[in-house]
């Protein structure tokens, strides 16, 4: 194989799942499962900028929305049903 063919093969590779935007915006066809960015900000303020699992401080960028009553059990994406968690504690939930 010539070098040019190899390069063309690499450059011509179609990108089906771009790592930078794999799951961008939900289409809105599903029932709402997550809070909007404004609601997240309110939740973050309500938690006093802390992870509600152990009370350690987190950045807004680290914040995850946990659900007291999981969606699978009929919980909804409301502030009342949400807790402010870090990534780690949200995973452990
Ligand atoms: Zn935490």
C-alpha cells in the first residue's frame, strides 16, 4: 500500500461517534429526567455548594443531580426530589 492511500484511509474515516459531543442535547421526546441548568443552580445554592452525601464542598462543574426517589420508582425530576451530589457519591447511590 502506498503512503498516500494509508493517509487517505485515515483522513477519510467517517466519525460516527465524536467523543466531544456524543450525547449533546436530549431531543425532548422522553419524559423529563434531569433538571435544567437553572434548576441545577438553585439546587446547588440550596445545598450551600456542598455534596449532600457527606457535606464536602464541590464546584458547580462537579455537581451531579441525585434523586431521592429514583426515576425507576416513579421519582420525577423536580427540585424536591433532587439532591446535590458529587460524581463519586452519585455513583455510590
Ligand atoms: Zn460527595
